[in-house]
């Protein structure tokens, strides 16, 4: 039990570091000549990174057999939502100066903003239902709801790919990692079904 | 003559600022010497005067304008040029003039610049990425250079090329752009009184990361038209293809006039983030002006043209 507590503290601290770093650089006037752009970029990139780490937990459990990874998954998911929300606040408040007309126009007319907004909206119900009470209450529906995360990573990568001016290397790396994590799950799922079927055939009911 | 550093308080007085070389060095020492790149460029900036027609109050700080640059020849990130441009050798520097003109040849930069009257002009600079700065440039009218070259009547366009030398420009080892960087203007745009061949900024010679020793400034167009570290100028009878147009023709055109009504296919051009002298974390967007606010000088050039087609 102590084990898992210290692990959680470590994960929590690690996830706070990017924010601490931004605040520190802010006070040092070290956020480039265009601090809003810099903060948008950093919060965006950390959203994607922590989301990928979140998605890596199940494959890691599959590969290592250790359930510890599942114990920290919720916290990682919530940190993903936290950085995505910071990203949104910086965009709407600092960048647009709370000009909601401009915001609506952006969401409707700029595909990369449309998908980014959609990704954040899809995370919202997951963040709200990420407690034990809701897990119990929703049962099987909870699992289905939280599978939306695959859609979110797809939209997140698309958001990044569409906003880059010329060099696609970085967003393609993130997309590649996302696809790899998804592939591990698919292989595991297909493999698992085949095993179940074989098992069913060996011990036919009745 | 007394040197007055008019930019310290981000104000430009209407008092004429005359400089000679020794005072320039002093200015460097007094001001932000540490920020100046250690370039070997030996050009002596001749006497020049601030053009009062182009005074704007709040300047971008020299630090921001010299450390936040798009210059892919030195790397893709905006801090790369200031970090990597030290490898560029700007002396000796030769500019080749060729194509449809009488006065062709290879010209030493120092000899060439001596032919023209330098002046300081404060211009807004609007990047196609929707941020902007206000910068005091030092330069001479491109119109004067064009006259010096004596173009033939068949010449309708002017074309520029940046240096291609991956040893000096490490970014050219990658393939982000088909090198060398290319730009062009219609000859009447080149002759417009706003178009400036630039050799300095903030009262000093250009730092390497800002396009030393010679760059173009076209203030009513997006910043990427302002080709840096020019080695070739050519007069043409046909419209050249500029680099960004070659990379993504559906996103970047030949004209690239600042136009809040014509959006980039992926983002809005209606507003911009102005990078000022101070800490700009709480500077929300401002409205972008048609022709970057220089419509009185240039709108006539595009009469009758569909600017959403010729973007």
C-alpha cells in the first residue's frame, strides 16, 4: 500500500513539473518574444505527451503483467485534461482576450481548432466520471465511455499536424507513438479472442 | 554632432539622428552590445537620417527583434537563428546583378551600399504566422538600386536569391525548403517608395540572424517576402516563383500582401499578436490592417485585382 502511495506522489510531482517550469520561465521573462504562443505550444505539447503516457499504461500492464500501471492511469488521464484545459484558457483568455465572436469563428472555420475543441469536449465527460462512484454506477457503459480516449488521441495528433507550417516531423513522431500503442492493444485483443474461442471449443458448454 | 539613442525608452523623437562609425560603436557599447552577433562584417554605415514620415511610437525591443526570427537557413525554431547565425561570413560579400539590365556584374557590398542614401525608417512587420513587430530599419530605397541597375524595358519583375552555403548555413543541410531561398517583386512594387533594401536596424548594422549584410523589407507584405542575406538580384520578364509559393502554392502566393480579409487556409489573418517592448503575456490580439496600414502608399498598385485570387 505504501508502495503505491509513493508511486502516486512521484507521478503527481512529475506531472506538475511542466507547469512549474512554465511559471518559473514566466518570472524569468524566458518565454520568448511571444510568450502567449510559447505557452500555447508548451501546454499543447504536454497534453499530448501525458495523453500518450496515459495510453501506454494498459500496454505496459499487458507486457509486464504488473497492475501498478493501472493504478496510476486515472491520475495521468486527469493531468492530460488539466493541461488541455490550461491550453484552452490561454487560448481564449490570453490570446483572444475573451473575444467570444472570434472564438466561435475560429472553432467553425479553422479545422485544426475545430478538432482541438472537439478533443477537449470529449475529454470532459471522462474527467467528470473518473471517480469510483461513477465507475460503479455506470458499469459497462463506463468502459465504453472511456474508450473515447482513442478518438481524442487521433484528434489531438490531427490538431498538431494541421497547425504546423512546414516541418511535419514532430507531429508525425507523436502520431507514430499513438498508433503503436493502439496496435499493441489490437494485437492483444485479437489474440485474447482467439484464445477464448479455442478454450470454448475445448470445453463446449453442455 | 551628438549621438542620441532615441530607442532606449521605445520612443523615437523627431530629432534627426546622425551617426558616424565611431558613434555607432559607442552606441553598441552603451546599448545592447552583448546582443549583437559577432559578425565580421566591416561595412561602415554612412550618415543617415530618420525619415519622419514613418515614425511609430512603440517599438519592439531590440532583444526580441534579434532573438525571435524565422530564418530557416539557421534552423526551424525561432531561437535558432540567433544561436546559429554566427557561422555566416558577411565579409567579403558579393552581390551579383544579372538578367534584363544594363549594369550587370558582381558588386562588393560595401562599394554598392556607398552608391545610395541611407535612412532610418520605422515599419510595422507582419508575419504570415499572425504576429507582428515594429522595427527601425536602416536602408536605402530599392528604387534607387533598380535605377542603378538600368533595367531594360522588357524587365517586368525583380528576383532575389539568398546565399546557398550549407557550411555557413547549417539549416540548408536539411530539406525544409528547396534552397536557395527565392523571392520576387513586380517592378512597380520594387519602385514603390516604401520598398527598402536594408543593411541595419536599431541604428546598427544588421545582425546575421536578421539577414546580414543585405535584406529586403516590404512593409505592406507578409514578412517572408523580406528575403535575407541576398547574393543575387536578377531582372526578369516573367513572374518568378518565390520559395513559400513553391512549397505550398495553395497557402502562399506571389503577392503576399497583408490582408485581414483573405485568411490563410488554416488560420485567420484578421488579427495579430503585437510583440512590443515589454512583457507581452497579457497582450491580446489587435486587428490587422489592410496592407499592414500602408494602403495610402500601395493600394493603387493593385487596383482592379481580385486580391483573394492573387494572395
